[in-house]
C-alpha cells in the first residue's frame, strides 16, 4: 500500500487552491485616446437591489488603466466616470482589453465580451443604415425623383431594416437566455421605451424564455411593472369606451 505523509499532502492541496484561485480572476487592461480622461477615476459598477454599487476602480494615467480581482461568478457591470455610464462590460475570468476613444468603445479578449461587442457593432451598423434613409430620400429628390415614389420606396426599405434589426436583437437574446448577456441586452432594448410596457416583441421573447431568464432580477422587475402598466392602460381604455357610449348623441 502506498502511503503519503500529511506533511506532503498539505502543501500539494494548498498549491492546488492557489492555482484554482489564480484561474478565477479577471484582469482588465485599458487604454484611452481621450485626453480629458487622464487623471480621472473609472469605476466598475453593478446594479444591486436597484442601486449602482462600485466593485472596482482605477485611475487613468497617461491613457492607461488597469484593474483585477476575483471572478468567482460572471457579472454584468458598467464602466462609470463622474457618475456617467460609459460602456457595458462582462466581468469574467481572463484578460479583458478595454479601448476608449471618441469614435469607439470596445471590450474584447474574453468569450462573453467578444460576443457582446460583436452584437453592439452589428446593431449599430443596422441603426446607421436606418438613419441614412432620410438623407437618401433628400438625395433622390434632388436628383429629380418623384417625392411620393421615393417616400413609398424608402418607407418599405425602412420597415425591412427595422424588422431585420428587431429579429437580430431577439435572436441574440434568445441565444443568450441562460447567461448574463440575455437579460442585459433585453434591458438595453427595453430602455428605449418611454415606460415599462408589454410590446409584441417583448411578448414574443417571453413566450420561449426559460424560467432562469424570467427570474433574473432586472427582467422580473421590468415584467412586473410592464404588466401593471398594461392593466392601467386597459382600465383607461375601458373608461374611455364607457364614457363615449354614455355620451348623448346629438
């Protein structure tokens, strides 16, 4: 029988613990070409119980900043400066390269950050194409095209582009139902609404969403408020219908 002394086993176990803890760390290496950021503090904040809580920070020195810490779980955070949110970031194990410039915000180097910023880049490209339609209409009219024909053509193009973008966002959320990207991008989409409400797109997403997605704190809170607002809207509609039906006809 092979025996190993306690004196030999303990150092081995301690070494394994050290290796395991080192492998579950995030390391952020950031660069900025925005001169006004020099000397500023950047904070990583995450939303906890409705409040933004700072979990790490670094000073930008000569356009560079670094952060590192344990990554026992994957967390969605926002890079903040002076109370202003600059960019989303997935805090996960590995080396994360962050780049801040006047024209681009980018985080790469880890699986979920790569996936998130590929999504943001493609969605931004789609939005630019939609915004360009107005300028395209002006150019076509100046070139002598009939205004009504141009408007009809570009309205159809715009509807197609918007549908393509909505389908892309929905598919991305669906593909990431069970990691932090799904709920986060869902909330980005919902932030464009004036107030929480159930739209056909949201209802379509929720039809196939697993329970883990529905139970995400941000998603759960949004759905609760959206359903309350839908009840209020329905009640107001009924009151208006009742009022119109009881109004004497001249």
